[in-house]
C-alpha cells in the first residue's frame, strides 16, 4: 500500500507536467479576415422603460416618474430610453452618427426617438428617448415592441425585450385621470 502511494505521489507531477506541455502547444493561429478586422457591423442598443410624468399626480412624481417599470396604467406615459453603441469603437452614438432610431409597437405604431440631454434643465446626460401615451381605452395586457437604429453609414441594430410575460410592457386596468399641467 505504501509503495502505491509513493508511486502516485511521484507520478502525479509528471502527468501534470505532460498535460501542461500538451496544452501549451496551441494550433497555429489563422489570420483574421478583413470582415473580422473591421469588427461587428450590428449596432448595440441598451434600452429601458420608465413612467413619464404626464398625468402622474404631483405627489407621486418623485416616486414614480422616471422610475424603471414594465407596467403602465392607461392614460399614462411610457418612455423608452436608449444608448446606442458603435461596436467597432465602443463609443456612444449621437444624432450625428445615427440617421434614425425608432420604437415599433406591435399595434402598428412607429415612434421616432430623439437624442438630447435629460433632464433638460439643468442639462444632464444625453441619450435617445421616445414616449407614448397609453390610450384610455387601450386593451389591457402585454404589448410587444422593438427598437431599431440605423447609422449614417447604413449599419443597423435592433433591440427586442426578453419574451417573459412578467417583464414585458404591460397595460394595466388602472386609468390615470387627466392632470392639469
């Protein structure tokens, strides 16, 4: 028994060294093609949704306005916010680099996104936004959407939310009353 243990103790480091030597002999690297050198072409979109302040009572605006949400009452404002990145450089893309950014709702509506600082006064961070007022008579339940971006050089990118019912844009039974501005 003692002889076997000594043999294992002496053989284990040799097996380990042989394994490391085999792993270090990597296959020759292939030369990247010109497409690989230029990087990925699709734009990268980082998107979220918040409730806008329209029709929120003043006392609820600090707690609900511009807060991440996927559930929206009817007669409320859905706001999409997006940052769009150039995958070749990693840089954020503004309105000089993108020719079109839009939200497409499953109900057929298309909403143009605009680039600008938020908040506007005092100017904060700049990103892409679009908003949509949920009609008072809108059906309740989930509403699918996607966001597409097109760069000035023709590259595109698309965002689609993860298709899990509890995290999709959901219109609730509640109807917010009209608030005076």
